[in-house]
C-alpha cells in the first residue's frame, strides 16, 4: 500500500495550504567561503503561476463573448427598462445574452452593470471570459466600485467553477507498479496544481466584500468539496480491489486526510451563504448547489431540513406592471442598482420579490412602513423563506412580528406564518451555527402550540397546513425522551393534514408521515 499511503500524505499536504508557517530555526553557521556557491538571482527563478492549473474557458462560451455590444435603449428612460425586461423574459441563454448585450451601452444603466448581469445569468464556467475584457479597461471614472467588485467576484468564480472537474484517470485494470508511475507523472501534479489554484483564487476573493465575496466563497467551497468526492473516486489497483480489509483501511485513512479540505469547503460555502443572506437572496442557483453538496457531505447536519414545511401556494400569474416584472426577474443583488424608487409597500411588488428575494436596501425601506394586512403577510413570508433557506433566527423572529403586528386583522396566511415562525425562531443563529453544532434545536423550538391552535380554529386548507407543519417540526426535532404518546400526537397531526390539504401529493405525503410516526409509536414499549 506504499503508493496509496503516499497519496494520503499528498492529500494531507494539499489540504493544509494556507496554514501558518512555523517559526524558523536558528541559522546554521555559514560554510567556509570557498565552498559557498552563489545563488542565482531571484529574477532567474520565477514562482510558478498558481492559476496555470485552471482549465481554459470552454469553446461553448465563445458565442456569448462574441455578442456585439449595443445601445438599443428605446425612447426615454423607460425604454431601456422595457428592453431589459424583454431580454430577461428570454428563457434561452444565448438569446437572452444577445439581447442584454444589445442594451449594454445604454446610459440608463451604470457602466459595467449589464455586463455583470450577463455574466451572472450565463453558465458560471463562462463568467470570467465575459467580464475580463471589461475589467481590463475599467477606471474609477467609468465604473462604480461596487460594480467593479462584482465583476471581479464573477471572474474568480468562473475560474473556480472549472477546477477539480476532470481528474486524470488510469485505464483499468491496473497494478501497483502502474499506479506508482501514474501518481508521480499525472496525479500528483494535478492534485497540487488544483490545490494551489483554489488557494490563490480564494485568497483573492477574501479581499472582496459583500455579494462579490459571497460569490467567490461559494464557488471555492464547492471546488474544495468536489476535491473530496473526486479523490475518493480514484479506483484501487487490482491487488487491492478484492481485499475488503485493505479497502477499509485505505478509505478510512483517506477520509481522515480529506477531512480538513472537506471542512474548509464547508466553511467557505457557509461564508458565501451568510453574504447571500445579508443580500436578501432567496432563490439562486449557487445557493441550491451549495446546499445540495453540504447536505450530501454532512448528512446529519441537514441545511435543507426546513424545506419540507408547507405553505399556501403563491399566485403564479405574470406581473402586469413593468416594475413588478423586473422585481420578479432581476437577480436580487442587482435590482436596486438597476431599478430605483420601487414601491416595496405594494402587495404586487412584494409578491414579485418573492420570486427571487428582498434586496437589503428595500428591506430597510420596509422597516417603518405602514402595510396592509395583505402586504404584511407577503413581507412576513419573505422573511420566513429567508429563515428557511439560511436557518436565520432573526428573520424568523422578524417574520412573526411583521405577520401579526401593527393595525388591521392579519390574514389567515399571516396567522399561519406567524405561528410557524414562532415555533422556529429559537433555533440556530444561522446556517453556520446549525452546521457546526448539528440540528439539535434548543428548548423553545418545537413549541407548536400556536400552530395547533390555528389547526383547530382555521378553515381548510390553512388548518391542514398548520397541522402538517406542527407535525413536521416535532418530527424534525423530537425530544430525547420522546415516548409513545409523543409519536401518536405527531401522527394525529399528519392525519388531520391528510384530510384537509388541497393537493393530492401533499395528502399522500402527510399520510405516509402519519404511518411512519404510528410505526415509531408502536415500536416503543
């Protein structure tokens, strides 16, 4: 197993990039002058470029990069926004990018911002190819600092997204001798090159702020976590493949060596998710990818555990007004940079914002606003969904306050959101807190009395949602001494939900959960 031990050591070395350098030992006395060989000048020994290992931009990105930039802005200020809306309505990536390129030079938009939006909506592996030409010519006079930082974040993210994808492979079956050669000539240089590139790009990203930092952190975390999966998938030589004891010993050692890199990927992803939460982003492909990988690698710390809660469906009609369509289509971070004076107190605008998220400046504008009961329910739902997405207790506490606070009787949906938020608000501070300590919720979480009361007094389907969510929360975090009566109570809530939920799929899910809870109760003496 010598070559495989060498691989484990190699992985451990590459996982420790960035660790503090130990203090130097006392210098040895110099050798006699006659034996000293002059060192070559520093200029003759350039450091290797850590980004040399980044794979090139795929040829498929060329069609996006080559779209001609134009200024087809329409008439007046609203013309540019109408053109932006028409571009974002395109589902085809190439057609959407071509239309966005056509309005990139419009004076209504800050310099570089439409290019950032193009890179945002393009495949992430193409984003650096799109932004680098603009960054090369940007100056403080032509581009705002926040836009430039966003472009830089997208550039780094594009490179990170192409790392640790295609591990060198050795045709099977192979023996240990063949693997020794493969390790020295292909695998070792690849592992070290990928590790150096991730480290360098991550360091550059850490110097950015806000959303740009989050974009890089998530991609860096995903690259590190891909590293874990890719290296673990390297096949064993034929001498080892048929020996279970050898396999167990090897994979046990390998997992131990990979743990630091796995944790570094987790921590970077959580930094990114924290920045996205601050930006108010609810739906984004990066969040989905990061949460999926975190849930896979850390199965006992399910960052997506609250996704199973049920809420009434939203109105899915396309917004009629231009400003509402833009609120629904423009990615959350970019919305306040592109669209000014959006009236976030209007229920129709709040409904549109639920499609993507609530930008931080608009969140602040709502702090002291007077809202109708309908608007309060929608604002509270935004906060609740942020709490679900990121396990942020402050969002859940705020949702409970907004849903039933102020003047006017809350809507039934507002009451449901308030009851649900109250049951969860004592949970982890955020996703990092939940991941590091696990989903062991503190006392106070799981107090579903408000949900139970609503399940009794409200009409269907709200009563069904309340009963289901009460059962779900109790099942998610049962007390350590959960007895037969506890699980029978969970089953009873699911049975009520199965009678009152509006969707056949929801009723089936509630029934299956009721049966599982009843089986758990039956197994307890």
